[in-house]
C-alpha cells in the first residue's frame, strides 16, 4: 500500500500521531517545540506531496501505526532537539552576540650560565693551572609568567537588513530541519529508498 493511500482523510500521519486523542500529550508539545510555526495539516500535506508514492512497510497497519511512529519519534528526538537548539543558539537575535577574544598562556624560561676565566700571564695551551690562577663564575636565571589577556569585547546586535537576513537564514535552517524530521519519520515506515 502506498503512503498516500494509507494516510487518507481522517488518518493523516501528523494529525493522528501528534495531535490525536490517542497520543501522549507530550507528542503535541514536541510538535510545537520542533515544528515552529507549522500546523499539523501543513506537515501532512508536505509529507503526502513529497512521499506519497512510497510503499509502506508490510508490518504497519491501522492498528499499530501510531505506536510504531511514536517509537520512531522518540528514537530521533534527542538529535532533533540538539539540532533545533543549535540553530537557535547561533541566531540569538534579541540579545545579540557578544564576541570576546581571550588569550591565556604561560611563559617559562630557565637558563644556567657558567664561565671560567684564566689569568693572562699563562699561555693558552698550558695545562697546569692552580686554583689561584682560575676564576669560575656560575649564574642561573628562571622566569615564570602567567597571563590572561581579554581583547575585543563587543556586542553585536543586528539591525535593519542584518536582522532581516538573520531571520531569513534562521527560518531557512528551521525549514530544512523540519524537512529532515519528516524524512526521518517517513523513511522508517516506507521501503522505497530512492523515491
């Protein structure tokens, strides 16, 4: 049976699974959380237009499709929420974005210097020196430095055309996510991979 034949009037996927009386109340909340601004009917129309020609799995019938699709939703729910939240975190339109460059680090140097001087009245290749004729000096230096440097703290709040472009990009990414969520559900209940 084809997808468009299975989900007909009164038994559409989104209306019965997310909005039906037999479903868990949290599914309705999940729909409105993830499908911002969409209606159940519009998502059913989208799914039918795009995937109506796909063949349903044989094990799905009118008695078990709600529990089957509910389990698919809960399987994918965490990744959908992560993607949804990531999109909204990227576009913090009301509060703006604060950009901060923080540079931290440690500098540590150490060195040892030793030097031996010989009296000038001895030849350079003479081997026998006594202690009075040699002068040794040894010095050591150590330096440790830890720093935190904060530069370029600025808050960017989009205005006018920047805000409009950001909203358009936000809506585009949300729409792409919603299409992906519909695909995730439909691809698990149908067998045609390349339609």
